């Protein structure tokens, strides 16, 4: 408490830090229901895609929809160069997915 009173830059609460780790804690609870190793791997892949999209400032909803629409239509074996254009850091993604300025909100569990 003394450090808090000595330095006015220290925030009154740690809510900001708690909010930043909340999504991971929520997902961790969901992972308890992954009954198989394959289910756990699928959860990890999905979480990784979403967090990568966030860090690349993509519209997550539109990005996931785009992947689900486009990737199943690819035919034949794909090379790394073919897949590169669908990754979150690709500049070849549609413009409405890139440069998302909105706020990322967690889904509310009821």
C-alpha cells in the first residue's frame, strides 16, 4: 500500500491485467471438456488462429467465415505458398478483414 501512495502512476486496481488474461482462463475451463487428445488439439488450433488474428488486427468473425468458405473449396495438394495467403499476417486477405479498428469482445456466457 505504501508504494501505491508514493507513486501516482500505479493504477488503483489490477483490472486491466485481469481482463487481459481472462480469455485464456475461460478457454482453459472449456478445455476441460475436450475428452480426447484430438479434441484438445482442435481447441488449441482454434485458440491459436483467433489470437493470431487479434494480434494482426483482423476482423475475427469475418476472418473465420472467410477461412470456412474458401479453404474447403481448395482442390488438390496445396504448397506452402498457396496456404501463406490465408494466414493472419497475409496482405492478400480481403480488405474488409484487414485493419480492424473495433474492440475485441469476449462472448458472454449465460
